[in-house]
């Protein structure tokens, strides 16, 4: 019986989606192990001369540095990606991230070299931020621009799968080294996850080098005769409302992981007295749950609509916010897991669709810059500051209720901006400009 072979275009789409997923998983692994180490190690190893609470705040401040650098990475690599192409940028970001992460694993502690240790930690964290600032937008575009329009939501979802996949891998590695005696864990065990990054980056590079350039980018370049001369200038001249709404629409998608994997991990293992290994086990189960649930959310969105599902999931997350924190505060590991699962199931239903949603909001000429800046500015302003602000709210008194209020505020902001961006963006996902719409063979469908 004759078996139909996939078309070259379909094979390229699968290869691009796979490369985007694996590369993004490696990058998020690097980012998550830093967050986990921040909660468990860095305050004691790099800021030993202050109180535990102050050391935790200082460690969270270094964590935020990576987010402060992300818009710079979005600008640098977005400019190159919109001018030259997507593929080579994604190779560069993966190499930069892997190098910075491996060097963190080799970094001397404060006890060895004094104040130079936290300074070097901050510099390497900044390099991580620059790398991931250029990575996410490029991975989203490489996956979605290589895929036919009716399947771009699913392609974008696989990029989002890199986050729970990286979290699963990071948590597994930390669970393994977390079984070491405390002295061994604090002296050398925490370094192992960072050193493993070199191997993972090598695997990611082999896969990414096999992917062709985005055909949609090449077609737009040929059709218009040239790429945008200065993409960021054209972006803010033609599409600045989309950037602002994109920042707000990304708020909870970025913040939720750092509420769970960084702030809650620190809060539970310090103030609530939950054992480190117990919390790492819970986070592993949650990451697996997210990885399994996100494809189902993407399939459901094809039936009910992307915006409707995203808004509904965010509203559901608001409803479960108070029960979630109450369950965490019980200090019971089973109830903590149930509470966090409520937040993960509702939050990742929205997060699974965020990449494809944002990618369709910007013109092809400035899409890499637009998607990267919207997402990474949100990372800097909102995402990276989340554990720092949450820890400050907890430390200043009032228990966990001020943190609950902050969590719900971010959810409300995200919901409003998702709905507003859906109303403002073009229904035709190639470009909202008159020139590009006129060049399309098919008319725009409202």
C-alpha cells in the first residue's frame, strides 16, 4: 500500500519546531537552575556576611540582573534577526547562554576571592539575560514562520514546552545533587547542574545547525526588496501600542514560573520549614503536569478560540489564587502540591498559547524585534522582579496576604492586556501594513 511521504515544507516545519523546542529547553534549563540555586545556595555562598533574610534578598537581586539584561539581548539579536535572518541568531544565543552558565559552575565563592565573587556572578547572570533575551523571540518565529497558518498555535506551543521541559531537567538534576550531605551540596554539589550545561548546549547546537532559514522572512525580504534598516525605530514608529500591550499580555506568563520555582521554593524551605528535597519533588511533578497539559490546552484553543481560552484561563487563575496560597501555608506537602497544581493548570493553559499569540501581533519586517522587546521588557519590569518583590512583601510583615494581592494584580493586568491586544492586532498574521496586505494573494479575513 502506498504511503504518503510528508512534503518538504512539512518536514522543514517539523525540523524547525523540534530545533526550537530543544534549544529553548536547554536555555530554560540554564535559566531555571540559576533560579533554583538562588533560592537554595547563592545567599549563603556569595553573601555570607549578612542575615539569612538579607542574603536571600541579595541573591534575588542578582537573579533580577538577568532580567534587566534581557531587553538588551532582545534589541541586539532582534536587530540582527530582522536584518539578516533567524537561524544564525539562535545558534549564537545558545552558545552565549551555555558559556555563561558553565562559567557560573566554575565560579569561586566569596570565601575564596571575596567581593569579586558576587561581582562575577552578576556579570555572568547578565550574559545569561542577554542570551535568553534574543533566544525566545527567535525560537517562536523559527517555529511559527515555518508552519502553515492553521497550525501556528501548535507550533508556538512547542516553543512554550521548552519552559516545563527545562524545569523538569533542572529539577531532576537538583534532586540528584540535593541528596548529597549539606556540606557536599554547598561546596560542590550545586555546581554540577551548571557544568552539565556544556553537554546540553552541544546537543542543541547540532540540531539547530540543521534548520533552514525562515521561508516567511525570506519571502518578505524578497517581496519588499529590503529589510527594515533600523527595526526598533520602525517598530516604535508603526507599532508601539502593540509593544506596550504585549508587555502586559506577557506578565503572568513570565512571573508565574518565578513565583513557583523561586519565591515559593525559598518561602517553603525557609519560613515554612518544608524540607528542600520535598519541595524539589513537588516542583518536578508540577513541571511534568505542565508539560502534559499544555498540548491539550493548544488543541482545545483550536476549538474554542485562542483569546477566549487565554482569558478564561487567566480568570480561573484569579479564582484559585487565594486557595493556592492558603494550601501552601499549611506546610503539608500534599496540600502544597495541590495548591500549586491549581495555579499551574490554569496558568499554563494561557501560557501555552502566548508565543503564537504574540508572534501574530507584529509585521514580519519588525517581528523579531517586536516579539523580543515585548516579552523581554516584561521580563525586566515584571518577571525578574517578582521573587524580589514577593520576598520583600513577605519580609516587611503581613504574612503572605500582600503577596496574594500582588499575584492577583499581575493576573488582572495580564487579562486586560490579552483582550486589548487581541482587539488591536491584525487578523491577518503576515503584517498589518497596507503594503504587505496588498501583496498577499488572498484577501484579509476579519
